[in-house]
């Protein structure tokens, strides 16, 4: 409690004091914060050049004085930019320009502060403001609309920064200070987020400092009369820093467009310059291959998905943990294993409104033995099912594996049945992940495809062979099944592929969320592009499935690429014995530790590349213990100072985990599997 509050509390009866304590009156905005807000807002609008592009709509949310909480000179606000045909490329949907934008914004802020740019305030009617400068200078609460209390003829306070930029001042006029010493935005506290195709939301949090010696005083040039329009630089809201940014981004957009056209085949992601320098193995991520050192940030940029940011994580927490069905967020979320998404925010918004949803994931049964890496999406999906209390469909793509890996033998014939059999074996491992029988439907493509056929045909009609070849790297020599297959993986993204199971027809609004490793994203990019053709016009997401992507589980030999079932020693299988687990980890787990005891104690291990530590991140639930292991091992001191100690911990953990899995799996019969694969409604209204 502040001194003032304490005094106030002392003079009122206890009951009222209680109330007072809960709701202290907001202190007036310090002049320095008001000034910082005004220059941050103008610099942001000026760098983006939103007024220049007359076609762009930009709304600025009301200013929030975050200093109330932490007592620092900080505040935040959000720009909502709506894309129109006239919007320059940089504002369209380039999440990857966010970093450049924040840097440019800070440059501009530094200049404005050091130049002690003049700030002036005056009043003008709203109508005149809109006619002259457009709506972007207005605060969201001032923009004409149903909820807006302000009328056209009302006078608003306008602040003018230098001779260039105008912004309106929300609420009561803010005092302006010339004691500002610095004003910066911290990109890690800010956010650049694309919402759907049309909208970008930029949240800015600024921090200001004031000179200690100078006391806060309003600047001399506070005006009462409007600045004549023609004394402004054409009423154009731009800053020179922004020009560079915009040119840079335009160039990047042009390059990206060219690259996209060239990168026909596999989604090869590599920074050739860096690769040449470091001689790193090239990063390759596509639906069939993952190799090289994976740069996940770059991958997200290349794929055009979004990183899961803290704000989205909070929203996800509210619809999961907040509903009381699970006690806490899954470690895969706490540790950023699931790190990227498409339209997860929009899905949450609709779920909050009560729109029904379901989960869809799958498995290509390529061998009877599943390994630890295969478990990752299913463990997470199981948690999501519980957390969201929703139905789940699991596709077993035995057809895919036959088309890609199947063989034909003159004597024996083909081995299609082999893959059908693997479906049953793999289904047992999936069921052993403890899904909710009443809410889960497992299906084999070979068996269920007929029910999805109308949707498959619609997708075939909407996607050209060139598109599929471009995305997946097929060509004229590929068998026609391969080219047709992506539609079959796409079909379960639409609820009406499950008329019985999800009780859905074409009018259904039921939304789809797909948890998967990021290498599956190409399938769903294709799906999302044609989704609108498969649903009714008012579908909340125009038919698009939402996605949540995981990173890869690293192979034993080193933290690059993903684990493969073909190299026996690169994986721990769900069928391995405790001895096998022990031996594989001891012999093959790549160590980030030093080669001598002395060096290890001096420098500690490189946790990034240490497979044992990375695997613990996937499977050790206890955050505190993980942190301790990381601290000890990374510094070469304490209980877990060495590779041997860390490996021992991992072995014990995995022996326990695999044994528990085997125990659950052993109880599941072929008959049980058949029940999970029976068409029945899994939409339970409980
Ligand atoms: N193609 C995937 C595989 O090879 C299987 C799969 C089908 C899948 N549908 C999916 C994976 C949906 C994730 C989400 O394993």
C-alpha cells in the first residue's frame, strides 16, 4: 500500500477501508508516461506509414497505464491493422517483419527523444480530424461506431509531435513532459500477430526513463489553438526510418515471392550463406524427410505459421486448466515443445463462445514398433482431449505407407495387408496412451475412406497436380496414389467427414484442431487453402482446421533431425527391455559434456546438444528437478555434474515410463481395437 492509501485507510471505518484497499483510485498519468505514450504511438504509426496508405484501416486501442502495477514508467497499447487492397505489402501479413519493425521503432524513439522534438497539443472536431488525417490517429474509443459516445462535432485533444505527426489524446488531456530521457519498446514484451488473413495486431509496451535532475514540467510549446494543416508536412504520417523499413520489407516480399515460385519441390529450408560458413548440414523439413540442424524460428517463417506467444499461452491456459479438467499446463507447453500454430487464437475465441470442436491427429503405420518420438503427439493429444473435454479422431494412414513404401513381389504379390495389420498393432500403442474411449474414434483409411469420399472428391477437384507436386515434390514418375493421397489426409479436417462419429453434416460449425509435428504442416497448408469450398458460408473459420505444431524429438545420436525407426540404435522402442534402454542410452546418447573430468567441472556441458538432457526435457515432469539437472550439468557441479549422472536419471525415468506403457498395452486385445474403430457417436453431451 502506498503512503497515501495508508493514510486514507486510517481515516475510514474498517469496512470501507476494505473497499478502498481493493480499488484505489487510479493515480493521474505522470506526464512522462503520457509523453512516452504519445511519441511511441506516433513513431509506430509513422514507421508503418499507415496514413500514407489511405486504404489501410488502423485502430489504436485505449492506452493502458501498466505503471499502475509495477510502478515503472511503462504503458501499453495495441494497433489493429486491417488489410485492404491498398495496404502495402509490409502490413499485409508479414509476421517476419516484426523484428525489423521493433528495431526501427526504437531507432525512431531514440531520435525523437534526443532531438527533444517539440510536442504541441490543441483541439479540433472529430470530423475535421477524420477529414484531414483519417481514422488512424484516433483512439479506438473515438472512432465512429455504435458504441462510440463521441459525436462528429465534439472537440478532441490532438497532440502534434514535431511538424509531422498528429495523434489524438484519449480521455482527459494528458500532461506533457520534457524531462523524458529515454523511451524504448522491448520486443520480447511486444507482440506482432496476424489474425486471419485480414488483420494484424501489434501490441506495444514501452518503458520510459526521466532525467533525475530535471523536474517534470510541461513543455513550453503547449498550444491552445490548432496547428494549421499546411504547416504539417502534408498531413502525412511517416518517418524517414519507416521509409527504409518499408523499402526493405518490400524487397523482402519480392524476394520471398520469387523464392516461393522457385522452391517447387521439397520445402528445403536453409540459409545458404550461413551453411557455407559453418558447413552445417542443410536443414531439410518436409512431409517425408527431416535432417540437418533445425532452426525452428526460421522454419516458422518459411512455413508461415505463428509462434505461440505468452498471450496466446494464457488464453490456452484459460480454456484448458481454467475449465478445471486438468490441473496444470502440459510440460510440452511449459517447455515450448509445441511451439507454433495456425489459427489457434481464432479457435480459442470460438471455443469461448461455445462453438463445438474436435481434435484430429494421425499415424502412418510403417512398422510394428513405435518409438518414444512417436509418443509425443499422442501424449499431448491425450492431454488436450482431457483438457478440452472434446472428441478426437485418429487417422491410421495404412494406405499412405503402402503407396510410399509398399512392395510388389512377382511370387508373393503386394504387401498391402501387411500395412493393414500394422494399423492394428500401432492402434494398441495409441490406445495405451489413455484416451477416453467414449470420445475417441480410431480409423484405418483402408476401411473408413468411403465415408470421407465426398470430401475427398471435393478436395481432389479443388487442388491441381501442380500444386501437390510443388508442395510434396512429386513428379510424373510418382505413382498416382501418392498424388491423390494428400486429399485423404486432408479430409478428416472437416467435421462432416464423420456423419455418424461427430454427428456432423455440411451445416456443422464444429471446428478442428490438429496437434502434429511440424513436418505434417504441408498437408494442412494445402487443406486450409481449399477449406472454404467444403463448408457452409458462415463457418467460423471458413472450414480451415487450426494447428498446433511440435518440434522434433531428437535421435539418440544427436539433436538434429528426427528419430527414425529404420536405424535401430537411434531410437528407444516401446518394446525395449530395461536392459536395452540402459545399453542404448549409455552407448549411443550423444553427450554435450566435456571429455575430461577437469574440463567438465570447469566448463560444464552444452545442454543444447546433449541428447540425455534434451530427452529429459520431453519426459521429466518435475520442473524443479529438470532445472536442477540443467543447472548442475551445465555448470559441471552438484549432484548432476556429469554425463553419467544425467544418463542414469534418464535411464531410470524411461525404464519406468516404457514399462508402464507396456503394461497398459499388454491388456489391449484385437477385439478392443475393433471397438475403438467402430463407427459410433463420440459426441457425448456430458
Ligand atoms: N502422415 C502422418 C504420418 O506419416 C499420419 C497422419 C495422418 C497425421 N493424418 C495426420 C499426423 C494428422 C498428424 C496429424 O505419420
